[in-house]
């Protein structure tokens, strides 16, 4: 397959010129093409925000849900039809702010989906307010004296909840990002890929230059199966490590844990009950 | 000492939470039905796990009875507070049974029969046996054979182990023994006829009826968050998940629950949620998502008194407005409010077909009283049960929101066919992609609202008219008041009063006005403070209902209350 197979002709892209989202879109298309994932077997689920528009610019099945609510439908889609590749893609505000509760609890469920979070440390669509990942002293039209809330650290939270795959990428490093995305999509279980992405219009602090200077890749010696190491590295905030922090290939997925799939792998949406079973259930209701 | 001779008895058991009043209810309703009597029960209880005061009313009759009455022919008091708790319903015709200790302060004019229930429980090894002893006493007094009783005890307690079963059988026998002693002093039930056919009838709760309907509708996915009184439906579906391929998932919150169910539906599984007032309020945003993306979903709302947390374990019909107007924007929907178990089964099954047919949210309004009442019914009609298939295999250039003449775009699902299925919570074009083309916007609203409503209005369930069409007085009701109003009309036995019951409340049946204008006087009963359905009728038809009888203390209407209201309206 070729990345072009995912092109959407005539899409009216709403991103600013130079936006980091373009790089993520391009890298994602290449990743999917190299992995031979067909558009009709792929579902992208997104929320609201500039990142949430990405699925509209990539040929696939897509469910553009409500703000902060992309994970619940994504998990349900995978559970109903495990044959689909399901990728949740949204921004930091959507995934960590409005959807924070779903983020926490779906890590616990461990559905076999990939959760890509575009992290630009600012609200783009609503024009420049603080996001959960905005860094200290970041001034905005609402945080007029600068942000003083402790920034949300998605990686350390995910690792603390034993998310089965936790990684961070930087959109400009397209080859490294592609490798991380491939491993995340291949991974059996919930995979978080937080992708740093500059917002060229509303975040004049965390620019391409800033990300370049303030990130580095985890050494090859980093052991991603060591959760304590992973947590320690995720807590680094002076310079921000990139790469695969943590992975656990032994955790059962949400779908594997579902009784409906123990003996029968037929996707749920294809199933119909047997009338005789309904009749005998009704018959049993002669007693409580 | 004797009870008023009648073919219909109302027995109330009252005790505190943790005393097992609901266990007694479970034992007795089964025993009574197996003995061949008609039975019906309803309960009121406090929102606490221990203490407080809870009561259950069990009615036994030769006739079919399905409603709550104020009258208490017999009160079995399992704690001291019971008399105070039920004082408004006790009169000189009420036979009060209880331990000496519990009845110390009882009014001398009352009919009291002392029975050592709690005392015997202590002797058997603990107060925990009082519930089974009480069930045994009543079972004996109702002429139910002890073999039937023992079998029920065995079935109910077998999962707790043989030791427990033995102890409870012994407790039941003790109850029968106490009953023997009492039966010398009282003669009851002689006028209630047994009918062997009843033995083989179904014994359901409102929750069971809805749950069976949802299974029949091929529900495959349910995500929900526990909330009284809808938790029981969640439990029902979760328990039958294995046999009927239903995925039940307890969501992290109500918001997740409805969004999950909509996602599951997008992927092709018939989906539902169950919730109550405040839980439903959290879901409103996602109701709009179902409307906008045209993704079918069935929403069960078990009503209870609000606002906010309100009275968690009581009943109300306060969330009609909330469902009619839920979600931002405008889109088609259907709202049902079944009045009896047969209708609840039928409607719940149909709800899934209609949700798929019109690609909309379909609501089932229930309430605590309806969900938690039990009664026997002859059977459930399976002849109409059909899973209508509205999902298509997508062609290569599939457009999810293709503009068709009737407004229904054939619905595809991801992974089934050559096309891709694009849905969006933003306004979208025919492909499903974001648009701000205002011409398309108008066409999409026409499709989602006007065109669908036009089709939906063609198949609204007509309200049921009970009584002749030559009425002077027309009583109006919806949802759970059905049984109570119907029995009240039987009591009155008047040709001039008829009852119009709505099993579907939205959209309003098109000929509703004809029924209303035929009456000299109209009266509506609603378990809310503002007359929500009356106001809705006014909004839709311009018709003012003359009398609104509104009850909002958390209890259902009783047959007597309805009779009294109607008598005063007739000027009797």
C-alpha cells in the first residue's frame, strides 16, 4: 500500500500553515500504508479540537465524537468488532482535560486500541487558552497571570495505571514517530502515544525550536518492561525524554476478558440470539 | 377475630433495612402464585443498607390485581417503628400481627394478634431468621401447602449452602407452627378462589418485562452506571449476557455509558443504557450525539423524585420533560412509557427495531414503582417478535448521510462492505465530513427532524381507551399509573367514565384531541408537581385538561386516591 491510498481528495484542511498536525497526518498515513491496514478495516475515533479533525483528512471509517468523549466509543467499537483496527486520535485538551476520566478508566480496561494524543500544550481551536499540559507561567487570554497549576503528566499517570504501552514522540522526527506508531498499533492492548506538536499560532513558547532543545531520546539501554525505570523517566521534566517508556505484552486485553469471546470469536455485531433460549428464559420466569 | 370477608387481601410487611423484607416478599409472591392465587406486590424503602423502615405490600386476589392500594387488611410488623411508619394506613379493620415486644405501644382499639416471630428467631439462632418465619406464618394463614413453601426456600437459599437451607426450612416450619396457633383466632382467605392455571403463569417485575423485551429486540451491548431504580435492569442484562451474547460494561460514569453505547451501535451492535434522573442529565450531551450522527440507541430512564439526588428509592414521573427536551439542537426521537408488563415487553423489543429503522434515540420511561412491582401475567406474546435488519453492506463510494426522499439514509457499519462509514458530531455533508455549507445544514436538519418525524408520526402507538367511547369524564394517564387508574375505574363501575392511557408519550398521538373533546370533563393523574404531560398535551393540541391530580411525595397513587378524586369530580 501507499500513503496516497489514504488521501482525501478535496478535503478542506482547517489547520494553520506550519501546524505540527500536518506532520502527524503524513506520518500516520505512511505508518498505516506500511502496515497494510486497509481504510475500510480502520476506524479513527476523535474528539473535538484541531487534532480531532485529523480523521477527516485521511480516508477511513471515522467517528468524530464529542469533546473529550472519543475513548468510550473507540473502546466500544473495538469490543463489538475486534477485527477492526481502532485508533483514537485527539488533542491534549480533549484527552487529558475534558476526557480525563475516560483516559484513566480505559487504561484500566486495556482495550486493544491505539490512543494518539497531539500534545501542543495549548487550546488551539478555542484560540489560545491553557491546556492540562501547559507549562508553568504560560500566559494566555484566560490565564492572564500565567499558569500555576501543576502540568498534567500523561505518561506517569498511564504508567502508574500499568497502561500496557506508553510512548512519547515528537512530530518533526517523522521516522522515529513512525516506528513508535507502528509498535503502538501492533501492540496488543491499550497504547498511548503522546506526540509533541507545536502550535504555531497560539503557543509562542513551545515552538519547534523549543521542542528540539528540550527533548531527547531514551537510551537504547532503557528497558521498557521495567515499570519503575519507566516511571522514573516519565517524571523527568527538565528535558523531556522521547521513545517507548513502558510496555507490558502479557496483560489481557478488554476484548479477551469478555465472556462473549471466550469460545466464539464471531464479532458481536454479527450475532443474534436463539428464539428457543428466549422462550426458555421466559418459561423460567414462572419463578423469580 | 376475623378480617372483613373479601376476595382480595392486602398484606403489608414492615421492618428495617437488613431484616430481609424483600426476601419475605420474594418467598411469598412465589408461594402465593404457585398456590394458584393472583398476586401483586410493590415496595417502598429508604435509601440505606441498614436500619430505617421499609415496607412491602402484597395483594392476593381471585381477580387479576396489579396496583397499589392504601388499604392494609393485615400488617406484619417486624419492628417497633412499623406502626408509626404506617399509621395513616392503619384502621380498625387492619389486623396487626407482631411480637409482644414490638406492639407494646399499640392503640388498644386496633385489632392485634401477638405472634412470637422475633422471639422464635432468636431461639433459632438469630434475628436473621425472622423474615423466613414471618413468611411461614403468612404462608400458612394463606392456606399454602408447606411443601410448596419448603421448595421455594430450597431454591432461594441453595446457593448459600445446605446448612443455611436446613436452618431456613426449620425457620419456615416454625412460622407454619405459629400460623397454626394463630389460625384458631383468625379465618382468612376463605373467599379467595384458587385457580390452578395461575400456577403456570409468569411472575415478573417491571424490570423483568423490560429486560426480556430488550433481549427479544436483540440488544447486544449495554454500558451503564449503577443508579436506583435502573440498576435492576443493568443486573438483569448483565446476568443474561452469556446466554444471549450481550456485552454489559459498567462505565466509569454516565457520560461514558451513553457514548460507549453509541459507539457500539455505530459498529453494528444494538445498544442500550439504563439510568435515572441525574444520571440521565449527564448523558444529555450524548443524546445529541445520537441525534446528530443518526446512531440508534435505546435509553431506559427509571424515574425517581429529583431534583439532583432527590429521593433515590422512591417513585416519580418527573423526567418526561427531561427526555422530551433532552440534548442540544433538534432531532427526531420516540418516547415510550409502558403501563403494564405485556406492553413493556412489546415496547422494549420494538424500541430496538424503531431505533434502527429511524436511526434515532428511543426512550423507555419507567419508574421505581413500575420497575420494582411484581405480578402474575398469563404469558408474553412472542408472535410479533422479529429482529428487523436495517443495516446495509456498504458499496465502494458509500455516503453515510445520502439525502433520500424520505430522509432515511441507508446505514452501513465499519468493516462490512467496500465503503467507509464517516460520522461526525459536527454538521456534516452527505459523506459525513464537517461542513459549514448552510444549504446542506438546512437539508440535514430537515432530514434529522422533519422528515423522520413525519415517518415516525405514522406509527405512533394509539392510546388505549379503557371503558366505552360514550364517556362524560375522561381520565388521562401515562406510564406506571395504568394499573391503578384501571382498577379505580373498575371499583367505580361507571359507564360515564373512561380512561385514556398513553404507552407512547412522544410524539403525541395525532388524534388525541378528538378523545379529549369528546369528554365533558377531563382529569389527569401524574406523579409530578407540574403536570408535565398535561402541559405537553396543551403545547401540542392547545387543549386544557380540566383537573390535574398531582402527587409528588415519592409514593405511587393508590387505587383509593384515584377513586376518591373521581368521586369528587362526579360530585358524589
